[in-house]
C-alpha cells in the first residue's frame, strides 16, 4: 500500500495554486509577483495545506517535499515565471539541511529558462532550524545566485526583529493578523507602520497579506505599503488562469 | 439513524478495513475522515476537532505500537476526544497501558460493524 508521502512525492502529487501580489502604482494595482501555494494530492487528506505541512513536519521530510514543490511549481508556470516574479515557500529547515538546494533550484531554472532573479524564496517556519551557520550559509548561496528572500508572518512568532535583522529579507510580508480589518484598528495600523519603517531602514519592501476589503487596502497604502495581496484583490487560482495574467492586464484580475 | 455533527477519524493501515468502516459510518450520517499511518493521523488531529477516533493498535509491521502513540497524542492535544482502540491481539500489558493512557474502549478484531457503532454511541453517550 502506498503511503501519503509516496503519493505526495509522485509525479503530479503536488497541486499548485497561485495568488497574485500587486504593486499599487498611481493608485492602480499592477501585477508584481505570484505566490505559489502548494497542496497535496487531490482527494487526499493532504489536499488541505495545513494537513500537508503538518504531515511533512511529522515525517521530517521537509527537504524532499520542498524540492518536489519547487519542481512542481517551476514546471507548471515557467511561462509566467519568465516574465514575472514567483514566490515559493521553503522551510527554514530545508535551507539548514540541504546544501544542494541552490544548485537544485539553479538547474531547474536553467531547464525552464527562468531567470533566478525572478525567484523569491519565502522562508517559513524559522523556529525549526537548529544550525544557524548552515542556514545562513545556504541563504547566502541563494542570494549570490540572484534569488530574492522573503519572510512571511512578520509580527508573529519567530518572524521577529531578530530574525529580520539577521535574514535581511528583500520582502517583509506582514501577517494578515495585522492587515485584515486594520482600517478600524489603530493599534494594528501602528504595528504596520513600525514594520514599514523597519523595512525601509533595512533596505527591504513590505507586502501586506490578507487584504480583504477596500478599507484594508486604503489603510495600508496610507501607511506607505505598496505591495498587497489578499482575497479582495485576487483569489488563489490554478495555473491555467494564471497564464492569462500579465502586468498589462493585472487590472482585470482585480475586477 | 441521526448521527449528524459527529466527527470521526478512522486510523488503520488496512484500506479494506478503512473502506468498510467509512462506508458504514458515512451511511449513518457521521462525518468520517481516514488516516493510514501515525503521522497522517497526527496531522489530521492537529487540524480538526474529532469527537471520536477509532485507531487500530498496529499501523505497520514495526515494533512500535502506533495505536497507543495515537492515543497518547490525542490525550496531549485534544482531551475531549474519545478514543476507541481496535486490535486483533491484545496482551494484558498493552490493555493496561491503553487504560492508563485513557482509552475509552477496546474492541477486539474482527468485530461486527454494528458492535463498533454501538461502542461509539456508548462512549459518546448518544445514538448515532
């Protein structure tokens, strides 16, 4: 009998949805990047992302599954990735354990003719790595290859000031906890404002995740955030729809 | 049968057992999930709230008694979930371990499906 892990790692076991990240330019949203959101095999328990990644953690197979996700993502959306940024989640533990990860990514990008500068590696679950020297050495390899680095869930848990100062991300992704409903929450806006200032001082840009209303959008742009993501702007979508999205017609995606 | 709102997780490495139990309980209106191994069961328990988990004592040929690991995990993460252990071979030691960990019921395999359903009703204190 095949295990869930085998089904995940089999060809076609990872299904990917893509959520656009927009840049607000002259008050209008323009496609900036797409975040790849991996799901497990259709019909399995791992079709739900929380179950998928909880299971992968418990099997201690982050490296194998991260590699499978990267391959599934780049092979399914290389046409888009040649002309737009693609953000791919990677476990911090993978960067600690897999010294060949940058090489693997580089070879895939060469195969699909995707410029490495179009790839954003979004580091998740920073609490789990235990060997900072190896983590930062592999992070450095990614940077030297031209890959941009993002940190998500900023403001919560291990995405704290220390992690930001040490990782120096190109993109600071503010957690939806602070963004959704921030138009009516002065304290949440104060937290966003402080992250905008920090990103500016550290030379990065801020992405506000969880934009779910015009109010949210107006509030974060008033605080100086230019990169936005959320259901109000565009839902995660399969690659077939994504192929029609380009910076030129990003406005259509918002409507 | 009116088993609405009961959320059940079945844990067994035998797909035929899972399929039979799933069909039986789903027909009774129970919301049923299945897991084939310990880590899959744990991921489902973390991501859902189950009223009852029915776990086979052995989920692989390894020496680890994984059904007890499922029970131990539930008692750490979800105290209100009832746990029923299924097993073909139960030694007194294992039975005592399961009781000490807070198993709600033990069912020897093979067991008729209506008996398993009756046990679920009993531990929940309501009819399916």
